[in-house]
């Protein structure tokens, strides 16, 4: 096995990378409104403006352009459901070679069509990336195709590193920090490898989601960690295991890895739109979400901070979900469960207590003669205002629970308030995630067939690549062990939610 490349080797590879036959030097734009609001000079490196709307074209083309002619003549293959697939397809189109892209059967048609429009041969196989990868390796061996890795390859890493080269050349003035999304780690590794050698005073941070932070966990534990499941909202960075080379570089060169949640990403998508009138995909706004988290945590002011907007391959129908969640991400909306006396005048007292705050949502249904539980959304003056509201309600004798950061409340319960039953004795509440594709819901229901009665069910299509379902099941205590085995056998990501506060107040 050859020795790992040195940092100086990477510097040379980045400086001599073949990317500009197909990629463009993207602008470094100031986010004026956001800069003023956050009291820092915030710049966006607009990789969403690449020909395939993602930085991935850089690494894919650099790798393929350096292949010997006899290998190019045989063709290349990749396993991807996203931006890497389009990068490989466009690179092959420019280089005049065959490109086979193996994609999971769950891939949305818009992404399949995008690869076909670039001349790629699409093969649908399996329901996950791992299934597609395994089949791609079989095809590569059988047909003599060269596999183009999405991140764990020195030439791919060097291609992505040209983003760092451009940042340094485009902004000669001092830069305090650069923020990069991390999935497999190719972009972060390449940019850090360049910046830390030519401008070592610049801090470089990776950003991941709380539920897909494989690189962060790996760096913290000093070894590569394999995640069993990953959150799918930021699908472009939903990676269960990072590369060996990207891990080495990120471990040694990054100044830290920041994690954020879905609401923070949605807030960042809105920020980018407000300043640029462009819409990024969730992974494309991930770096900015981390930048904002950094400012809040460090109380940073008057710094120059750069976020790479890495991609814009957004399914249009996801915008409804993003819009709903962006105000929560900015701290401009809070969600509460409030208990009020079930007597005339209680609503009026509650509304008067809220004062001039704008009510964004109000859900109520009569429950019993003594108490009413209301699910209410209201405008806030930032996240710090949530505690103020809660305190005011408590002081007025109205028990309340802040549900602003409760995922089940935001995805399911806000649409279900008012449904109760006293006919179920042992209800268990389970949330599921499953790949979204035609027939997925029917497939899920067929898998759920069992001896236990389904007592609650909620599904709402958010236009995403994955579905979210909330299921209640009547499970006698003596069956708990068997039920646990049943859940594991389904093959879906799931979470027990029986103790969720909102569920207990509104549905249990």
C-alpha cells in the first residue's frame, strides 16, 4: 500500500488540477443583509452556480481528466443518487467517454433525468446507496470500468480543493474563518489542505447535521466510525462512513466540526434566498447554518467569515417544508402546548396575555370539563424570547411546554391535534423514516402487517426523498420483547416516541 500523500503533494495537485475545462470560477459574494444583521462580514462562495449546480463537478472531472486514455476508452462508473452522479455524467460527456451511474431505485425521477440528460447510462439497483455501490463494483469488475469515488480519492480531493484556492485569490484581505459542509469529507479535506498551507491563520470549520455527524464522531474518537443510520433531510451529506483519506486530512487540518439541526438549515436557506434570490439544497446551506452557529457561540463581531454554498439541486416540492421550518430556525416563531381552564373567558385571557405577538397557529379541541390543551404557534423576538413567553404563561397560572425544538410536534402532531380515544390500553408511539418513491407508503403498510392493532397513523408528503410516518400500535406489555424484534426486522429507521410530551397532551 502506497504512503499517504503529504500536504505539499496536495498543494501541488490542487494548483495543477484540471477543473476549468468544465467547472467555472464561482463568485465570492457578500451577503449584505445577513452581514448587517449578524454584525460580521459574511461572504458566500457560490458553488451552487456550477454547471451541475454543485462543486462535485470539480473533483469528478479532475479525476477523470487524469485517467490514461485506455481506461477512459473503456468507460467509468459511479454510484450516486445526487450531485456526484451529475458531475461524472457531465465530465464523461466533455471527455467523450462512457459513464454508467448506478442509482438506488428510490432516487427521484428529476435526478435520474438530470443524469440521462448529461449522457449518463442510469442503472437503478437496490434501495440504498450501499446497494448501488455494491452493484457498481460488480459492474466495474465485469465490464472493466473505472470507478470514480465521490470523495475518498486524492485527485477528487484535489479537485474540490480548488474551491479553497479560489477563495484565497478572490479575497486578499484578512479572513477569519471558512465554513464547509461535510458528507464524505472531500470538499473539507481539499479546501483545508490548501488553505492551511498558504494562509494558516485562517480557521477552517466543517459543518454536519446532528443526525449525520460521522466525521465529527470519527475525529472525536480518533478512528473512523460507522453510523447505523443517518438523518436524510440534508441528503447531500447523509453519509454513514467517511473515507480513510478524508478522515486523515479533516482530523489533522480542521479547526473544528460544528453540528446543526434541520431548522437551522431551513433558516440558512431563507438567508441565502433573501440575499441572492437563489435557492440552495439543504446541504448547500449547511455551511452557512454552521457559520451562524459559530457567531452565536463565539459572540463574534466584525469578523470576515466565508460559507461555501455547495449545491442547489433542490426538489421544488420540498420548499413547503423549508418555508414552514425556516422561521423556527431563525428563532422568529415558537410553538407551545398550553393548558387553560375549560371555562368561558379562558381563550380571551390567553390572547390578552400574549399581547401584540402575532399568533401563527392555533389548534384546539374540547377534551373534558376541567382543562383544555391548546397547540399554539406565535411570533417571537428571537430564541431567547421563548423562555420569556414560558415564564409569562407560568406566572399567569397557565402550565405550558415549549415544543419549538420537538421534531414530532413540528412534523406530525401540529396536524393531528384533537384526536383522543379511551379505547386503547397499551398504545406505543413509533416514528419511522423510509425512502420516498412511488408505492413506498403501500410497501410500508404491507411490512407493518402484524398481530398488533394500528391505533394511530399520520403521514404527510414533504416533497423530500424520504417519508416520515407516525404510528400508534396497541401492544400488550407481555409482547414488548416480540414487538422490539418486529421493529428491528422492518428495516426502517425508527424511534420510540411514547413518552413525547406533545403526544401525551394532545393524542394519548
